[in-house]
C-alpha cells in the first residue's frame, strides 16, 4: 500500500462543510464531502426538490486568442468553432490513438475566449495536452483552476430558489448555456448544465469569501423548498441513474468514445485534421469489441463495480458502475460486455460474491426527467 505523500487540498467551502457536519474524504486529491447525513435522502432531495453541491475541485482552463476556436477544433474531438458565444458543449479530449484522456464541458465566453472544464483527477493531463497542442496557433492556454470555486444547484426547484438571488432572467438561459451574471450580489458565470439528470445551474465564482457567501445565500433561499447540501455519494448515484459515463469507470485512455457509446461527440465533419482523427475514423468503422449496457437487478443485492456479468453462466463482461437506485428502488449498473454479444436473448446474471444474481439488460438511461 502506497502512503499518501501530501494532505488533500481543500476547497473554499471546506469550513462550510465542517460546520454542516459533512463526512469528508480524499477524492482525486481533494478533501470533499461524501455526505452530510443520509446519501439516499440527499439523492431523493435532488430528484424531488433540490440539492446543493460543491464542485470546486473541478479544473478550469482558459483558452484565448484569435485562433482559440481553430485550436480547440484541432485539440478536441468536438466542433468548438461552431459553438455560439454564451453556449456550452459536452466533448472529449483524446490521445492520438483515440483513447479518451478526459470528458469536458467547454463554454464559449467570447469570440476568442473559451473555458474548458475538466475532471479534477485529469486536470493536469488536460492542461499538459492542450499546452503541447497549442504550438503553432495564435492562442493561449492557462490553468485557472485556482481562480474559481464552483457550486451546483440541481433539482426541480432550482429555478424558484435561484430566481430571487440573481439579476438573470432564468427563462432566457437555455440548457448548456452560460453567461456573466450576479448571484447574491456576487459576479458569477451562471451556467445551466449539470451531472444529475435534473434541471439546474452551475455557478462559477471567485474562490475567496464569495463562495461561502453564495452557498449560504442559496441554502437560506432554498430552505422553504427543501434544498439540502448533497455530497459525492448522491452525485454518483444521480449520474448513474441518468446513464452518464464517469471517467475512470466508463471512460479511460484504453477506450474510445465509440466504445462508451459516445461516438456522437466526435465531429468528423469539421475542417482540417484533429488529434486522434485517423484512429477515431478507424474505430468508427470497426466492429466493437465491447459495448456499454445497462443492467437492472431482479433481486435486492447491490450490483457493484468489478463484478462479472454472466450469460448462461459464462463471463461476458464486467460492471463499471453499480449501486442501489433510490429512484427505481432496484439495483442498477452499467457494464461493458463483449461487442458481438446478442443482448436481446439469453439469461443474464451477475456474480455477487459467488452467487448468481438475475439481471435484465435495459437501455440507458435508467432515469429521464419529464421536460
């Protein structure tokens, strides 16, 4: 066992989490709230009312300059020059062999200004790759993660909670858009994105005193609506129900976007070359050696990461994410199975500590909110 070489970093909201009695854990080198009380209650609050998350561990990378758009078209799988100012796009950065280095949300803040949001564990990798790839472009890459705190307000009551606190007309902020506004009197980048499958907002702001002030203002405004702080546990079960891949589970440098059923993020129609184009074009035309599927257990025993998926007793894959679903009341999981497997026939089970648990193969996502 390798001993940690340094203490985890803390977010600008760490004192708030301690005050609220959060269980704090080391996550990707950051001391983060796992839960504040019941993770199931936090999960259900987001589905039925609203939850407040600290996402300040995420990475923020600015890309600016006259050729910022052309550079991102070259560096990423997406078609970022097509993104209008004020809008955002889910995309991925791949290696030359097509393996996924990270999945990203990219905001276009101006004609020559983008903000790339990376997963905490991959931020250094993304910064290094972008810095290397920017050579020859009239553009600049800067890691600005230390300049941002990030708070997410998610749930069906998010609009009613946020509206009295902001100068924004929330009806004008579409899904996957982000604009400069104020929240509780503090300047923010207010984005309508999220990772839970619910409506909601991500609030990028200065990390000093602004972050605790906005957090407390939201909690106070949300109290009549049942808003609760929510931790990493709830966030993971929410994204699993929503069928969203997680880096390190469904995404990795050994997998292409096509393996993960995310081939739609690769935009071959854009002009010019981009990193990974040749390998991804080959992957798009090659029969899959594995495919990502959804599983729902017929029993009550939880499905967990790493368990083998069996068809008629023969191993055909393994679970990448699994948990009891608070919304469905059943065990759910995502799993990679053999690409040539006929999933429409046969009996499937999962090896749960030596016992074959019957499961059904279902389409993803497990949960989709009414719009």
